[in-house]
C-alpha cells in the first residue's frame, strides 16, 4: 500500500480517537456517574449486537471479496440476510412488550421508548457495518476515514447541541444523542454508496448458507472477544455499582487512546495482508517484522502515557480520581490485542477458524473466572488486571498455534517485552502516590534511552532511509 494512502487511512482512526478522547471527559463532567455507567452498558450492548447480528457474514466478505467477480451483488445479498435476521429478532423481543412483559436490560428496566431507540440503533449499526466495509474493501480511503471521524465527531456535536439548547440531564437524552450520531453517520454512508445500492434484493439461501458456515465460528469468536472486553464492566455492575462502573469506564476509555493504533492497524494491515495470502515467504517475514515493531512501539507509547498521567488528572472530574490508578494497566490491553491480531494471521490463512474460536472462548472463560474472583477483592484494579493478563494470553496462544499449524516465526523477544510491560504496569499501581514522582524519574530516562536505541537500530537497518526516500519520491511526483 502506498504511503499517501496509509496516511489517509490513518487519519480516520486518529481523528476518531481524538474526538472520543475529548468527549469522554465532557460526558463525565456533564452527567452523574450512574448515567455514565448506564451509557457504558448501552455501548456494550451495541457492540455485542454488531458482532452477533452480522452472523459472521462480514468476515466472509473480508476473506473472499477480492476473489469473487460480482462483488457488490454478493455484498448486498449477505447484508440483506443479516438485516433480515436482525429485524426478525428485534420484533420477537418487542412482542414481550406487547404482551405486557417487562423488559430488563443491563442498565435497568426500560420503557418502550428506550427499547425503540436501542432497536433502531442496532439495525442502523448493522447496516453501517456492511456499508463501511464496502468502502474499505473498495479501497475508498478518504470516504472510509471520513466515516470513522464522523462517528465520534457526531456524538460531540449532538452533545453540545443538546447541552446548549435542550439540556442533558437524563440517560434518555444521552441515548438519543448517540442514536442521532449513529443515524447521521449512516446517512453519510448512504450518500457515498448511493450509486451501487440495490433495493431489489432477495434472500439467497445458498450464498447465505455458505457464508454463515464460513463466518459463524468467527461470530462465536467475536462474541467471546466481546465478552473478553465487556465482562469486566458487567461484573463491576454486578458486584459493585453503576458509579464504580462509571469510574472504570472513564479510566479505560481515556487509557484506550492506544486504540488509535489498533484501529489504524486493523484498517490498513489486517485487510491488506490477505491480498498476498499465497506468498508464504513474504508473510513470514512481514509478520515477524510487524510483531517486533509493534512490541517496541508499545514500550514507547506506554512510557509516554505514564508520563502524561499528571496532565490527565487535570481533565478528569475529582469524582473520577480513582480512574487514574487503573489507566497504566488498561492502556496495554488494546496494544496486546494488536499483537494477537498479527499472530492470528497464520490461522486465518489456513482457515483454522474453529481454532481461533476455541482460543477466544477459552480466554474469555479464563477472564470471566479471574474477574469473578478478583473484582470482589481488588475492585477496579482487579478488573483491569484480569483483562490485561487475558489479552496477553490471547496473543501468546494465537501466535503459538499459528506457528504450529502454519509456519514458525520469531517471537521470544515479543514475549519478553509483554512480560516486562505487565510487570511495569503493576509497579505503577503498587507504588504509593506520595512516591510516584520517583517512578516518573525512571520513565523519562528510560523513554529517551530506548528511543535512541530504536532510532539507531532502524537507521542501521535502512528503515529510516527507505522511509525518507518514499517521502522524497512522493514530493517529486507532485
């Protein structure tokens, strides 16, 4: 992929994470903690729906889109199957209201109005998943990045509109803000796909059967991954309260600034790597180099984040001060997940989707057990610790089984970096606040020395020279 296109693809996740980073403290200042906790559960529900109701058909498209002739026809047929299933399930659940049953969601008993907002949000998000996937698979970098940016920007925009003109005191208003943001982003997708959208679509049972058979193990894996990221919040709500969940959610959300890298990586590298699935020597070299670079970058980003914690304390409301203690631990989870995503490519190439599913389900069960044990004892830190350990385990299992079923590649140095970072994150928590300044004294020189080491390393390998040459050639072309 050309450098200018990589930059365009990177802008979307970067701006999305940036506006998300701004929005979280604003929501924390404007709303009571129990409402922020309810919002966290709402977002978990939307995330689960996206994974479950797509039926794995999006995975089928990612793996096969570049190898089929009638791409748009196949995409809209599988999208129709997913949307039809989604609406059918939501109608079935809605019948409970009609017959007088009370519907209980994780954020409490809900009215028919709240249920309708959730249902509309789910349907729109499912359709948006396929329409945005089309932009990415068609390599429409500008439109795709703009969509990712609008998803977060729209939330901030409607939040400010409601704050200045209508008021934002209730959970229903906060839900409506998110629903309007989802619909606005969906309208953008409709506009950019307007020339290819086909409304005369019928269910293709044979295509749906093949696609679901391929993708459904990935649904189970995806749901297990959702559980891996959500079970800590659900058990915090169960063992503690919504206020504690709000503190945890704010801490994890701010620490998830590293999700910028995860989003860029998933957008650029993961999809692009399958285009060369038949070139095994290239993939082995690429995966080894990528694992190494991501691990080394993780050290740099982690030390930068820890040094920025005193600044973050100023933007977080005092009632969320406990969130600071879990941020160093929570920061590493999305970065470990990137390592896991690199490691699983080998299993994806040999189509061991059942192995991927079993790994994720196993790690989810371990995470549930650890959270169940540690949250009542250690509270929010127990939840963050359980999740981090399990993301590290997920990366280890995926890498080792890829080496077993596909091909061996270098990985021991990566494991040593992961263990070092886990120990360092625990050290950040164990040291008392009164002595934390000494830890900052350690991070700063360590950051400088390790940066100089990497700079010298990649300069000697010619990486920096090659990168500079690509920029210069790009200028000459212009």
